[in-house]
C-alpha cells in the first residue's frame, strides 16, 4: 500500500484527492499547513507527498527541503495554480519528483504517484543490496580456520539469535567490530540499522549529545534539535567500541537504557523509548577498572552477560596465510592478485603483530603499492620493524647453531682425553705432559666431563 501525504489548504480539492486515491488502495493522510505536515512526517513514514507550492505558514519549496531532510527517500510531487518555470526548476533541484499545475486530472495525479512510489521502492532496493554487499564483505573479512577463531564463530552462532547484551574483549586491531557486525547480520535485527560509535574519539559532553541527542537551546551552539545515535539504531543493533573510555555521566545514562529502554535527550525532560540490542567492546581490563572505581559495577554486570574474547593474531598464526590471500585479493588489479615470496611469508609468520589484523592489512597494502608491476611481494618491501624481527629470529638461529657446535667440540675433547689416559694406563701426570696441559687443568677437564 502506497502511503501518501497531501499538503494543501484547499479543503474541497484535498477531499477529492483523498476519495479518489483511497478508492485506488492508497493510504492517505492530509495536512492543511506546513506545521501539520512536519508533525505528521516526524511521527510516521510516507512514500509520496503531494505538496502545494503556496501555503499560509511556509513557502512550499522551503517545506520541500525540510521534508527531504527528515525523510530523504520521500518522493514529493509539487502542485501549483501559478505555472512558473522558475519555481519548477527550484523544486526539482531540491529533489522534487515531478511538478504539476492546478487544476490537474485525478487520473494523472494517480499515475504520477504510482511512478514516484516505484522510484522510491527502487532506491530502497538498491540501498538494501548495497547493505547486503557490505555485510558480505564483513563476513568474508572474518577470515580464519584456527581453533581460537572457530571458538569465536561458535559463540557468535550461540548468541546472535538472542537480544542478550554482548561484551567483546580483545586487543586493538583484532576485529572486534567484525564480530559485532557478524552477530547483527545473523540476528532477527539484520534488516534494521547497525549503528557503531567509538567512545574514545569524543569528549564526554560531545559523546553524550551524539548518543542521546539534544534539544534546541540545550547548550551554546545547539541551534536545532538533534537525533541521537540510539534513536537512529531503534529496532537494530547499537555497537559501542572502547566502552571503557566512557565517563561516569554517560555510564549512568547507558545503564538506564539497558535496564528500562528509555533515556532523555540533553536539555529535555521527556523520556524516549528505544528497542536496541547492545554490543560493546573494549581492549581494557574492565574487572580491574571496576575494582579501581573507574567503571560502574552494575553497568559491567549488565554488559558482561555474554563475553566473546577475540584472540590476537600472534595466537592464531596459522590464519596468517589465509589473511594474506584475502588482503592481496582485495587489492587485485584486473582480477589478478599478487603473491608473496616464501621468505616474505616466513617473515610475516615470525612477526608478533602488535597491531594485529589491522596492522597486517596495512603492511600488505603498502607492500603492494611499492611492488609496482611486479607480480610478487618481495621481502625488501616489508617495513623495517617486520624485517628487524626477522633478523632477530635469524640471530637466535645462529646462536643455537653456535651453542650446538660448542657442545659437539666439548664431546670430542672429552673422547680424546679418555683415549690418552687409556694409552698411558691411567697415569695422569704422563697424560698431562702428552696433552701439553698442567695436571690441574687435566683434573678440571676430567671433572667437567
């Protein structure tokens, strides 16, 4: 059913439009002023708006801009009894779907509404397809067959279908947001918004406004109402990265949302209800943060209902070849991706990756750029820190070979001393003279053996 909003102050015309369009199976709402129209659009979604260009309280073109700002996919058909090329051009530039002059035939208006709705439906389909592609890319990026990653995937499967809050812990660069997105994509909320925010990137006052929104005049510079990210995430999943960086004020407000599903905008007294699934992540030890009174215990218990620990790359090095193939494939040109030489792969396996998967991706992107037309990523294209680690490994190998050589030489010396002692019937003084060492030195060698 096409949801249509008619905005016009000519009562008889609106009644005629409503009767005709309702008969054709459309859902019709009406407004006689810009204020009424804005109130309706704020409260419910519409597919098409039929808008008179001349209203008593606001110019129709000005209202068009506000309507498109509130509902970007809304298709608007402008009506006027004063045919004007200038107003037509202005309205079309602002995103109007079409422009009709009064009086207009009801059959013509009906056909234009249907076509406008078809355009909106196509745009929505494209957005969904792009989002599905985006989700597929994230699923593909969650690469790995190691035991630690298999366990992470198992836990994702266990918790995805529930509304249970999830806490994801792990070092920076391990892919905590990928885990959050995988949970969202496998949940019943998958077709609703996935909204992510990193609390460490905002000062507390700004973060509060970002999360909960604010009312006009709430503080200096708040010259309009602002939607908060929690409102935008309504019906979907809200992912807060680096949750341990939140200040006490936001911790208290977030606990209220978790417990009751309500919050207040900054500068507002009215409570807003939301239905949001919470997934949080941190690279901090929240247990210690609680002990040190830096993080609320009650909030920690709410977030820590179900925990997934994402392993660092150094603990799943068997996944590195798979990740290398994936990242090289992403940077393929003409469908052909580069390879890495055996010594390059060994250097990548030897490195400890303090920046985890994110660092590996960056290293490979840099190496591919430096490789130019070459089909293989050579060892000399890796950064100095990765190569330095390789040299350190080689040094340890050389030290091992040297120690083994010393042990073998000591064993040969022992065998020779024993042969000399047997040849002189065990006479140590004579054996020392034959060996060219003192008796004290001989005794020392015998005792070493």
